[in-house]
């Protein structure tokens, strides 16, 4: 996708080139030509207008490691500040993506169950597995239709009810699986129905990795906001630097519940450690000295579920609070990121968020918006 900065450069360059050409043509006209002077002034006014419009835009860069919640945040902006609902084409696309999410997640659970050595409680499930496991990665990438999903849905429902799969799911920090899969497993009767149409909540829980760079425009309080969403996996981060021009603010998202998980890329590096390393690089970059960086400690709902079951001290030996207290864990993680900043005198903004919760996002973004707009006004005054 063409980047905003590239488009801006092309637009201004084209206008400037046209102005130069017009001036050259007008020079051939008799001096004092009223028509020539009027056309020149009109071009200059247009150039000034376009530059002013571009300067007034608020440009927000969304950064963070994979599965931190950036795309879910964009969906919330559509709901809160956009159309308020998704188009029929988008709903159809998400339905297919949900089918893919469900099948992929159950395949992961079945494979992990085998590696962990758990036996099926319902022995008949073993014979029925080929129906699910013969669906290839290529099939998933092409897209799963309702007919195909309907064939495997009864098996997936029965697998989810089996104790061995539930035991495996409880140890999901040992392997790679999407956070939202349990939501869809618990709603299988509805998802598997032929007339299934994803609700707004379904769409928020649907997971699709961002590839490349996507841009989204919203008008908020009569101010144009441009959100730039970049893929968070390591392979995508080289593209981040293409987006670093004319940024007003950076929203950096961290999945706070992932303190006991490792990243997909090397299956060794702790996910929070990885996020902190990336944040440290961004927040200390000289290119962002005049950019507000706002930290979203996301997935608070999942963190609340995890803290009583997973002792953070096993993964961070420097933790010295109450490992069963969610607030102690949250502030410990915030402190990890805050301490990575070299310029500690600069304001530090952070929020505890749940990106799938629309009301939470509405409240948080209301506060964030004020910081961003204030920063944008400061930048305009400096120009």
C-alpha cells in the first residue's frame, strides 16, 4: 500500500512541477497579462492550501510486537469514530477469517495435546481426527467456506469438550495459539450455523496478522486523524522506518498478559522482553524527540485471568511485589518500559487497556486524544 508520506511528497512535487511549468508558459505571454497573473496566484493559493491541509493532519503510528492488539484498536476506531459498523463485504471476509481462526487453533491444540502426552477422554475422537487434520495450510490460506466449516464443526465442538484439550489449553503459554480461540470455541453452535453473520464482538475477537502497512482516516472533532498500522512481527519491522516522517504521536501496544510466553520467531525470547527491547529502540530514537510516545499495556482482561495461575517470578526474577496481585504485576511491567527511556525528564504516558472492550477504548482514547491534539498544536506553532 502506498504510504501517506510518499503520497504527500508526490502531491507536493506534482503541484510544484506544475507551477514551474505554468510560470514558464506564462513567461511567453505578453507582460502585464491579467490572465497570467491570475493563474499564477491561483496556483500559489492551491499550493498553500494543500500544504496547510497536510500540516493539520494528526498522524499516529501504531507500533508493537505481533498480537499486541494494534489491529483490534483500529477496529475500535471504526466503531467509535468511523462508520460505527462494518460493511457487508467486511463482515463476509471476517466470517471466513473466523472459520480459519477456529480450525487453525484446534489443529494447534490437537498437536500440542499429543506432544504433552495427554490421552483423549473420549476415545472415539482419535478416529475422527483426519477430518480436521487433512485440511492443509494451503486450504486455510485460500479460505474456508461455510460448507467445509460445517463438516468439521461437530468434531471441533466435541474436541473442545474433551478434558485432554482443556488441559492442553490451560498450558497454552508453552506453544503458539491465538488468545481469542476460546471465545469462538465457546460459541461454536452459533458460529457453525449456516446463517452465521459475525457480530461486532466477533469481529473484535477475530485475529488476522497485519502484513505490510495499512492506513486509516477518521475525522475526530473536525480534525483529520490518520492511523498507520504496521505489522508487528520481526519480519515486518524493517518497514516501520518508512513511516517515521511527520508523525504526531506513537501508540505503542504491549500484550501485558504475555509475560510467560515466548515469541513465534525464535520460540526462546520472552514476549514482554521482546516488546521492551523494541520500545527502547523507538522511545530513544532521536527522530522522535518531539513526538509523544504513549504506552498501552493491553489485554488487561487476560492478565487478570492469568495472574492467579502463572507466577510472574518464574519469568522475572527481579519482581518483588505480590505475584498474585494484578496491580503489582501491572506496575512492575510499566516500570520495565519506563526505565528503558534515556530522557526520563520527558512526560511518560501509559494506560492499562482492553482493546476488545469498546467502552474501555472509548474512555482511554478520550484521554489520549487530548495529549495528541495538544502535541499537534505545538508542532503547528513551531512551523
